C-alpha cells in the first residue's frame, strides 16, 4: 500500500514539472502496431527492423519470389511510415537494383496502391502482397522502366533472359546489376 502511494506521488511530481508518465503514440503508430500484429505474410516474405522493434515506423521487407521470372532472387524494400498513416501511404523503395518494368533503377516502385489508389482501409499486409505480386506478374502496361516493359511486352523470352542475367550480376544493355540470388 505504501508503495502505491509512493508511485502516485512520483506521478504527481512528474506532472507538476510537465513530464508525462507515458509517451504518447501517434494515431499512425497505433494503426501500424495493429497492422503488424495482424500480418499474414507468404513464406517468401520477411520483415526486419534495422533500428530495433521500437522504431516501428521504419522497417525493411525482404521478398524471395518462389515462382515467375524472379524465382530465386532476393529483393529488399524499405518502408517509411508517416505519423498520419493510414491517411497517407507508406514510402516504399526497392534497395536491390533490379531489372523490372515496375521498379526503376533508383528503386522507385510503381504500385497503384502506393499512389492514386491508396485508401486508409488498406494496410501493410496489402502492400507486401502487392510487391510480391509485382515479382510473380510484372506489369508492362504501367511501367517505370520503359525499356524492360517494352521487352516484356514484345519478347517475353528475351525479358526472361535479361532478368536471369541481371539477377546473376551481369549487364543488361549498359547497366550493370549486382547479384541478387
């Protein structure tokens, strides 16, 4: 009982000097906590927290496609989540240089739910599945890398060869890609 009174006195003293006994979390962080607790990822995807799990607003996702052109590759994405999430989509970048019609050489990702089709009802799980889908079904109709999109559209066999060469750490055209397998 005496200990309870001491704790109350301590809280009153903190409040008197303006210190808050609790750190307030933004609505975005609360929602992100909920999203992370409800994740249901495919076996080929994993999440890492480079700054520790306390820094939830910045994390990395690794995708290991198990089918399609990119089977056997390892692709790293960074997520930066704003405090106003889910009213603003997370900023997602591909850190692995990849020959892909929907990812440019700077790592920008063309995924409609990260841009004009973002809605607050969408979540991190949806984004990760969308990224995974880009590797199993690349889309030449909405490209960031127009050269890769044209090759995919006009000559899928050449596209497959280019993907394999790039993933093995070779050149496609004038661009050298690091090994990502």
